[in-house]
């Protein structure tokens, strides 16, 4: 076997690296983590304890098997912790780092070979059947047999409606996690987006600028729904529903089945039904043709995201309180234009009336969610992979073409030997692959596959039809 490079220092990279450390002994495992604290990535790099996990503590984990589970780990810092709690994301970042640390110690004791590189991977060049050369930092090259891309979502691109003047002026923020770049106290802060990232941004802004008026705007103005405080009764006929969903043709038929189940839910409620679909969501997505996927993205994604990716109850309470106090206004409107300097002039078309109006905001923060449009993003490595034909963009801009197990494919669906992805780059194939419950299963399976693979099977993979 040959060496393996895992590229990306977030939670998905940590999961893949840790799983490989405990089973791959055919060469060196390289983890190329970039400049940030390894293991935390975007989600778990926050230091704000208002930013809560949106998954209960009992379901959070980075590996299939842990040296200690997340609840025990959190209890050492917080005292009593229940598996049903929604804990601060910072704690989960600490947990990832501790778990990866434990795997590193075990790998050292077992004499396994690994390297952690605190630089970015700049280029991946094919060496034919021998594998790949990966350029790390300015000029170091690693020769590896397999590459795992765990680079997360792309940095946000400005919306088309934002003028260059607005972008240059410094009052339009593309990174919702960098409010610290704005020392002045704004009178009005506008957040574009109303999903989970927008909600965290609003909570941080409310504390940071207690006198600022907050406005959140998205086309439908729908905030995420909240989780119930305690786990809900499962829907008694969930299996039947899932079978019916798998057998149905198209999104309209699926929605009919879900609506019928909701009116027949008995003691269960809609949230249990949505959660109970989790095991079949990837399959449902894969069954949809491209036009139907496009239709879903255009017409149903907004409500699906709000129902499926819900806020922790405490997060919901804090947001509703801001609304009740009149500090936060949530608008359903399209952003037509953002121009000017400070204050920025934002032109909106209200959804219900179609009336156009203008609002001034001293700071506008873009929090429009995961961007996986690799063909348009400014990610040097992904752009190079696309240019060299090693990766192909998903036609709906949901990452790259790949098989369900993460192996990249060309435009005809033929596997690209030795190139794999994990996490949000796989949305085109799996749709739901970005949360830890999915990531840790994917990392485990990938590590098992790569550890069992012989060089012969790797080469012959290139000849698969
Ligand atoms: C705000 C937020 C909250 C979330 N909350 C939850 C939750 O409560 N529960 C849950 O299960 N999931 C949650 N998620 C989902 C989350 O996406 C996953 O849990 C996980 O963090 C994804 O990690 P990742 O490694 O794929 O991506 P990222 O966190 O984006 O990490 C990718 C890393 O790769 C680095 N990188 C990129 N290019 C290169 C390169 N060329 N070389 C080296 N490094 C590179 C990036 O700098 C980054 O550090 C949340 C997501 C977000 C954004």
C-alpha cells in the first residue's frame, strides 16, 4: 500500500484521520490541516457558548468508537449533563481534539506512521496508477496513493446584488463568524439569511451590540423550527411511511405521503416524522432525477431545511425573546441591491406585497448557508482539480460528482482511482452528509475500505466500467 493524505482540518478531516490512524498500517497517514486549530473547523471553532449544537449530546461523536463519550467529556467541564441536552459547540470542538489526541497516542504506541501538516494543500497532481503528488504549503510535495478531500464548504461568495462599493467599504461582512472585525457599535445590523448560521449570528450580534436594532431577511423569512426539549415519541408507522416514500415517484408524491402521515401521527408529531426519515433521505435523493432535484431545491428546500435542521430549544427561546422585545425583525423579502458605504443602502422587495423599499444598515452580514458551488468558488485546490479533470462539479452545484461511498467519479460515473471526499462535497450524491452522525459513519467506512484495499485493487478500479 502507499501513503494517504487527508486534506482539511475540520471535523470531517479529524474523523477520517482518526479512523485511518487506528487501522491503516500500509504507509504514512498525512493530515493536512491548514492554518486553523485542527479538528474544529467552521462549526466547532466558535468560542461563543450561546452557539449550541443542534443535535442532542447523545448523538454527537466523531468516531464510531470513542475512548470516552461526549456526555462524559462534557460532564467533566459542566457537571451534570444529560444525553438529551443541546450543549455548546465549543465543547464538542474540545471533545474532537481530545479524541484525536487519544488516537494519536495509540498510533504512536502501535508504531504507526503519521504526519500532521499545519499548511494548506495547494495542488493534487495525478501520477498515473502510482497515485498522486500533493503540494503542501509553498513547495513541499507528498507522494501518496490515496487522497481524501475533507475541505468543507466554500468561503461565501458575495451575493450578486452587492455592489463593489459596498464590498470595498468594510460594512459588508462575508464571514458571519468574524463580528470581531467590527469594533464600532452599529445602530442597525442586517443579517442576510434566516437559517442556523444566521440565528447564531443574530445571537452574537445581540450580545456584542446591545443597542443595535437587528434585521434578518430571507426570501421566505422562515426561521428554523425548534427541537422539542425532550425526544419525541416516534411515529408508529414510520417504516411504512419510509417504504412508501422510497416507492413514490417525484417530490409531489413524497410530500403527499408526508402530509398524510402528519395528519395520522397520533401521539407522535411532525418533528418525529421528519427525523424518522433520516435513514432513507440519501436514498430518496438519489432516486430523484436531476430536474426533480432542481425542482426540490427551488421550491421545497427552504421549508425542508427549516424543518429538518432545527434550533436547540434555548436558541429558539433567545431568538423569540429578541423578537418579542422588538429588537429583532424578520423579513420575507428579496435583497435587490446593497450599495453605498456606511451606512449601506439595502433595497428589498417584500414577498407578500412585492413592494420595493430601502433600509439603511451600518453592518450587513451575509449568512446564506453552505456554499458548495465548486465551479464558481474561489477554492484554489478544488479549482485546480476541476481544471485538471480530476474532479467534476455536480450539475446542481452541490459539490463534486462522486459515488455514495465518497469515491470521486468522472462525468460518465467512472471512479477516479485514489480520490475520495467526505462531508459537504458529497451533497450532490447524498444530500445529507454534513452532520456528525453521517460524517462519522462515512469516515469509518472510508477508512475500512482504504485499509483493506491492495494496490492491485486500486489500479484495477480505474478499469471499472
Ligand atoms: C455553524 C454550524 C453549526 C453546525 N452544528 C452542527 C451540530 O450541532 N451537529 C452536527 O452534527 N453538525 C453540525 N454542523 C454540520 C457541520 O458541517 C459538521 O458537523 C462538520 O463540522 C463539518 O466539518 P467539515 O470538516 O466537513 O467542514 P469544515 O468545518 O468547513 O472544515 C473544513 C476545513 O478544511 C480546511 N481546508 C479547506 N481547504 C483546505 C486545503 N486546501 N488544505 C487544508 N485545509 C483546507 C478549512 O479551512 C476548514 O478548516 C454545523 C455546521 C455549521 C456550519
